C-alpha cells in the first residue's frame, strides 16, 4: 500500500491489502457490524451459484420451458455488470455510465452495434425499470440464466409471451422461491465442505477488535438456523475454551431484511430458544442476545452510538454500504473477494502493461509530430512555398512516414490491448476497469465504501487501531509524476 511517496506494509500481498477511499481512523470507531454471507462466510461462488442455477432450471423445466440443455457458465457474467431489461443486453459501463461493451444473449456485440444502441443512452441505476445492477455474487446465477434465455425468447421458443423485462423478473421470482423455501441453504448445510471456504484468521480478527474495546455486531438477512450452522462451522473450530461464535458478538441480528433494516422501524423479536423460537421484544434491546428483525435505530439506542462511531462491513453495495452511508452516516467497508483474482491477473501481466505504456508514449509523440506536420502543410498548401527548411513535397513525405509509423504502433498495440484483462474475464476484462477508465462498479465503490478489501481477515494485519488514509486525490491537470 502506498501513502504519498512512502511504501508501507510491504509485507502484505497486493491482493490482501485494504484500500481507502475516505480516510478512516479505527480508533474513533466504537462498534463494528458485519454481514454474514460473502462477508464473514465466503462461499465457493461457482458451487453455490451453480446450485442456484440448477434450482432455477429445474423449476422452469417443471413449467415446460425448453431449458434442459442449458448449462451453468459462471464466466458469462460477473459482478459489476448491468442487465438492460429494455434491449435484453448485458452491458459493462464506465464510471460515467457510457456503455463500453455489451452482449445480447450470449453473443458479444460489435462496436458499431454497441454505438448504435447506446450512443445517446447512459446507464442510470436509479431507473430500476430498465437497469439491474449485478452487485453481489448472489446475482450471478440469475444473470447467466437471463443471458441464455434471451436467445430462446428471440427465437420464440419460450412457452410464455413476454418481453425482456418480464423474462428477468420471472427468473428472479423462481430464484427467490428457492431461497424462501430453504432448498438452497438446506443443500449447503448438508455438505458445507463443498460450498464454504473457511478462514482461520477471520475469528482472530473479530477477537482482536473486541479486545480493543469495540462492540462487535452481526446483522445478517439469513435466518437463525442457517446463521447458527454457518458460524458454528466457520468460527467455532478456531475458538478456545469451548467458546462459540456467540461469544464474539455483543449483539446479533438475524433475518434483518436489509436494506429496510437500516431505514425502517420493523418490530423486534428475540430468538428465545435453541430451536429458533421467537418472542416479541419491547423496549430497548440488550447486549448478549440474538434478535430477529428490528431496525438500526434500536441498535444505536442500545449502544448509545450513532453515525461515524459505527463501521459496517458487507459485500452488497446497496443493501450493506449504500444505505448505511446515505441514511445513517455509518462508516462503511466493502468486501470484494474477486479483487484477489483481479490483482493476481494484473500482476501476472505486468510486462504487457509496461509495454502498452511505452508504446502509447511513443504513439502520442508521433501523433503530435504528424498533426503538426499536417498543420504546416495546410498553411503552405496551394503556393508550394517552403515552411522553414521543408518544402510541400518534404512535408508530404514526412506525413506518410508518420502515418506508417502510427500504423506499425497500432499493430503492436492491438494484440496487447485486446489481451489486457482477459486473464480475469475473457469477455468483460477487469472488474474495476473498462479499458483505460474506471468501471461503473468502481464508481459505486468510491462513492459508498470508505474502505474496501477482499476479505474480513485482511483487517487483522492492520490492527484495530489502524488509521486508513486516503491517497491524495488526482485530477487530470496534475503534473506528471515518475
């Protein structure tokens, strides 16, 4: 990690760093809340989303949809992409909302097709009737199925008459039903070793924070039975003296119904028995108990804290960090597990990156000479006068030489640029970039997450007293630095 011109924490692998958008001093944080799924507990994405995909497929088969030959293709979509429910496309946009790349169904659209479809259209995530942002791993299975079914819809092979928007919401309804009925989580609990990646340093991180005097909260949308099972599986084996996961949390909230939890006034129930029996809770909530539902205001009242005294850590851009930032003004941390793969891919192609940079510097220099020579020719054209020591004929020769040189550079650059990012995703490139610009996902991360990292246990190396300092913001007119 770099602060100004000083490299520190050089013992931490690049992909395990904590990165800061807005300076955050953990000494001023009195309480830290955590989401569970894909935050404290990380799943094998292909295994989990593969099962979710199969549940969608099975339910559609029961309704006589012709999906029996479809297979889960996890690289087809990734977090940060956007579904265009008007045109049936999957798109990747830059930080300004301009579409950079798009597929229709499973086919990549040519540049001219993208330009025709989106030259006057910006991705506006506030328009939920058209745009669906894939901002969590849980959206991968639906995104893959959507891209595949668009093709069947175009061919008139689906049994129902519908548009692209209706198609997506039909898929989502089917997936929600599988979650509500507990089928997916039942399979996870039956074979957790197939789906869950345990991290021994995650419990240590929470213990360190608690011993440093911070209140530790659990706020998850999962129900009590599943939460108890998952944390028993991922936390308890690494605790001493027969302690359980419950000893790590001052307050635990299950079935929180985020994002409404952070802005609403839902009633509170206590989980009053080991089998999940609920009892209404009236008055101020108390530490050391497990609650069902409720609201963030009750948490603040119990702790006597609010706003920037509380840090919340989650993986969902909107249900976890957006609303906590906008409504409660809590500090926020985002978990982006795929950052590890992306940063490894970037490090593996460092030579290509350096070569692209060198060639681009040379291309800019030659283009400048080319443009200046064209201007000189324009000024002299028609009277065959000399321009300095160069004749019109000499200027034309130089222009041809520069044009050839630019063409040669383009030939050398083209395969390097086309290959850039494909080690991460062959179709969509890097998670955080669209070509040479920041991706739309990156813009959301910058806007809503004070810090971001690939896993909770990365916080352990920095200690509970860390002062995360944001780098000096850059603007295009900053002087170039070496």
